[in-house]
């Protein structure tokens, strides 16, 4: 199984970062403006793409305030379904360190390369959002290629 791994630090409290990862307004502030609660612990994330709208549904598996958020992809592109996304939070000096993991990819296909870079841009958006109150969620995110 292949994984996407990233580490960022934000000069914000673990509680602030945790809120950005666990509330609809928080998630819409850094990942995609089209974030909604689908009920039954499922969060729906949608993105505008050249052929219309695309996205993912995430089941919240586990949350530990100011420490951990875990999701499982329950709907979306075939490469994502069944994968898990994990945010581990810890305080180091004036930073909340986010250890990000998107695990369970069956193989490192080209879409995984794209997603790794997109996750990096969105994690930088999370950093901005938690530090300043303003991130770069889709549709205002960094476009990295013809796949957006």
C-alpha cells in the first residue's frame, strides 16, 4: 500500500487547528468552500472541475480534541474509496505540528502524484487559515496542472 505523507507547522493552537479539521466552517475555510454535513458522521467535499463537479465523501472514524482526526473515504474516485486520511496534531514550541497521512492507496498511480501535490497546497491553506483566518480553499486554491 502506498501513502501520501506531509508535515506542516502552524503558529496557531492545537485547538484552533483541530476546529479547522472538525467543523464545516473550518473545513470550508481551507479545503473547499463546497463542504457540507451529509449526516451519519459523513462530510461531503465538492470541487468544480472542467467537466462539472467532483468530490469525496468522508466518514469520520475518530477524533481526539487537539490531537487526532481520522476519516475514511466512502465515496469518490475509485483510487480514493477505502483509503484513510489522518491528521495527528502536536504542540512544538510556538507551532502546532500537523502530521498528515493519506494511506491505503492500492498503487502509486499518476493520480496519487497529483493528489500529493494538491494535499500540500491545501495543507498550506490550512496553515494560512489557522494563522490568519483566511485560507485558499477551492475554488480559490492553487491550480497545479490541467487536472487543477
